[in-house]
C-alpha cells in the first residue's frame, strides 16, 4: 500500500503545483483598464475644420516698452506690485538717469542767453553814447583843415615876396592834405557809427542764437524721452525693470509690456500646408471658436479681423512633435467675442474654423 500510495503522491503534487502556477500566471496577466486622459482633447463640432494654435493678445497688440536712451533707471512708477493696473496715455512708466542732461541743459541755456544778447546788442547799434565823441572829432578835423588852409594861403603870398622859405611853404601844403584826409576819416567814422551793425554780422548772430536754441530744444527733448510714458491707454501686463538697473538701447527684453484689454484678440497660426484650404474662410461670418489649453469644454466664439499677408517662421511652438523649427505659418487675427474674465493675454489656445465656410446667419 505504501508503495502504491507513494507512486501516486508525487504526480498528484506535481499536478497541484502546475495548477497553482497556471492560476497565478492567469491572475497576473490581466489587461489593465485604459485610463481616461487627464484632460479631454479639444474637439471640433464642424464636419470639416481647419485647426490652428493661437495666442491671446491685447486689442492694441502687446506693446513692448523700451528705453530710448541708455542709462540707470532712477524710478519706476509702475512697480511689480502694480502689474495689472490701468494707465492712461502719457502717464509716466519709469525714469532713466537725467542728471547729466539737466547739467547740459543749463550750459546750453547760458549759451543761448549769450547769443541772444549779442544779437540784441548788434540790433541796438549805434550806441547813443558813441555818436557825440565822433561828431566832435569830425568838427575838430574840419577846424584843423580850415586852419591849415589858411596857413597855406598866407605862405603862398609870402613865398612871392621871398618872406618864407620854400620848404616851409611846401610843408604847409602837405599839412593841408593831411588835415583833409583826417577830416574825411572822421566823417566816415561818424557815418559808419550811425549806420549801426553790418547786416551780415546780425545774420551771423541770429544764426548762432538759432543753433543755441536748437541745442536747448534737443536736450529738452532728450529729457522728455528719458521719462518713458505710456503710448496708449491700457493695462500694465508685465514689468521687467527695477530702480538701479542699467538699460541699453535696445534693451535685452521688454522693460514694460502693456496693451488695451477692453477687447482681446487671438493671433492664430495657420500652417502653410493648410493655407490653400483655409484662405477662403478668412472673412466675416465664418464660424470659428477657441478653447484654452487645459479646458476644452470652455469655448469662445471668434470674429474675423484681418490677415497679415506675410508667411513667417512659426514662433509660438505648442510642443507638438509634428512641429518643426522651420514650420512656416500665416498669421490671422480674430476678436474674442464676449467679456469672459477667464481669458488672459499670452494664453495659448486651440482654434477651429468651419471648413464648410457656412456663415453664422445661415445656421
């Protein structure tokens, strides 16, 4: 009995082990259920569709503010903690160091005052106090001429009577000539003084004053330029400048970004391969909508604005492995309809156009 029992025990244990192994393998080899995606991919309701990626931007486009002149930033009027505030056109954003310009302005203003004073001086000639001495000199010259002529006439009579030496007579004649020359010189000096400044001297003085005035104006403009102001009404979207930082021209990045966000636009990139099918859809009334990345259930209708008719290399990459750096796109601008506060400038969105081109009114 023991031999017969031992004969069947070992095969039975082997069968039990085999059955256990098979059951374990079957249990381990179970197909795990396919998990739902964490985010539902965007879907289009259109039978035919043209898709593209887009970036939300301000109505005025995103305006990158830079510094017109290099220097150290002295003050920032819209610091980081005030990002998102509304500014009016002309409000100051930040100030670049203007101390050297202020010193130059004082120097230029002093030059202008000197040039204007010189011009006024020339226009005011002749100076009233300078005329009487010249008139007296002219009268004295005339009197001296009369005296010398009288002496010469007397010597002429005496020379006939041999009462005067010939050299004295010749000397008196020469003195007459000298007296007449001095009289003519005194007369011309008086006429020149009464005539005032030469017109060309006045023109030169005016030109010098104009140059000095232009230098003052140039420095005043530079002083106005270093105080960077908002070009339009809009919201401050980003501030990348701090007091004490040096900014160049052009800066390495946008110092302040602002734009009007009363309405938002979407800049859609249409792949160059889709342009032949998409360009008939670029018109008002063709249905289109956008969904933000991460929330495909949220949709906003789009209104066609314009096409920028220049195909460019794609800049805003979505991370899709089908995209390449050398991909070229056509940029199309759409307006986000509605006033949903959940849209932010810079958001990346998925855009779908109705490939049938059916108008909203037709639907």
